[in-house]
C-alpha cells in the first residue's frame, strides 16, 4: 500500500495472515525520526506480539511530512490490515497527533507504553522546581507509580493512588492522568520462565482443598486467594489478566496432579507460534540503484510492496575542504632528477653536470 510521494507504507501478506491466525489483539505503534530524507520525515512501525512475547512486525511506513493527515492515512491502512478485529493500540505518550489513534481505534482501545510513562514521570520529578525528590524518595515515587499501573483491582488501584497522594500531591495529580527456533516445551521459553518463577513462589503457600477443582491458598501474611481450575480463575485476577497461571494457580495445579501447560492460554502455545509464522515471504523483485535526484515509484508484487526512498541530502560543512583527508596517510613519491645532457641521475645540466664543465 502506498500514497504518492509524501507517504509510503508496507504490510506483507504473510505478516497479516500470521497476525489474524493467532496473534493477540495488541498492536504497538512506534515513530522514529529519519535523517537525510526530509526535514520532517519519520519511520512509523506497527508491531504485534507472537506466542513467545517477541515483537511481530505487522506494518511500517515512511512519512515524508509528519502531519495529522499523513498519520491518519497510515492508521486507515492499518485499520484495513486489522480488518474487523477489535484491538488495543499501545503507543508512546509523545506520539504526535494522538487524537488520530483515538479516532481510528477508539479512545477506550488506546493505551500508553508504561516505559514511556516512567520516562516522562522521571522528567516531571527532576524538572519540577516546586519540590525536590531525590535518592530514596524518587525510588519510592516510581514504586508508587508502578503499583498504580499494575493494579489488578479497583481497591488496589485506589490504595496505590492514596499512597502517592500522601507522598506528594503533585505526583498524585500527574499520576491520576495515567491511562491505564524451536521450543522444547509446549510454550515459549519466556513464558516457561515466568511459570517457573510462579511455581517457586507457590511452593511456600499453604493449601486448603475445597473440592476437586477449588483450592484456597494462603501466604505468611494471612492473605488468601481461591483458585478454580475448571473456570481458570484466581481471586487475585492475575491468571485471568495474563493467561499465565499465577503462583496460587501453579500450586493448585500441582496439588491436582495436572499438567500446568494445559492451563496456559492458547496465545502462548507452540501451535500458535507455528500458525503465526506459517506464511512465507515471497522473494522480492530486484531493482537497480536509482539516481540520487530521482524518486522511484513503488513496485508491487502481489500484496508485497517495495519502496525506494529519496536519496539523503548531505550539506557541505562550512569552511574550505582539507587538502588531505584527516587521518588518511598518503605517501608522496617524487620523481628523481635526471640530467638531459649526460643522462645521469641526481643533477641537471645547469648545475653539476660534468660534461657541461668540460
């Protein structure tokens, strides 16, 4: 897919099919500045997640002028790729024209990257002259922010907000704006590592068997959670939110002598990964290198699009150029002086030629 000279976009057919066959309904939008093409040119990428939580490329484009119209055009084409699936779009809070995302995918389906939020939070803390939060205080502030972002219930969310409000009202006001190759196992190694960590925590929980499918788990602090293996639920809500058995569920599954991998959501299964990467990318047509002053129009093969961007515009640095490049060692070889009278080397006929003197 492409649009004139101002914006170009690519989405491979194999990536689209892989996304629809098993990828979770999550899309991540990133924008990067490009040097050399145009003053305001940008590279925009839309990615999903595969079954091992690795980034899965879905679509990307080159915007020669980063304005709302061009960004909206790219999002419209991305919407065609997504088709009728309802997805959650995650972007950085610094992305220009965020309203375009809300228009295309809905405000309720748009979230911000927490890594970007933490960066902005740190800048807000460091740059606020009305108060100073340093050392241990800043670490506590970031912890409160993390508790807010990862709260799974309304009570825990309000509790975390209350803590940061008591700590610093200014931080509360800021935080209150937060929008929330082969595998040896049936699941990916990252997910397997997470389950292993949950199992280690679950080994220290006290278990009460309520029925064949229900178990009550308690920790040393007196907190109790109930796991239902038939419904795949835990009252801590982590299992329902992530699709990966929490520490309580891991203990209950072990008590029931069941296979823990059967209780992992299909998003993370090996079969899902195989479906996602089942499509093969066709070989791309080869083109000669264009003239630097030309723009080669897009050439398409099937549903794949090949783009040749504008050549970089390099400005000559000020001042006169060096006679010899810096750091380049050039060895100069001088021709020997030869006498035109006697043919000898090392002198000429006017100076030291013996035949002239005679």
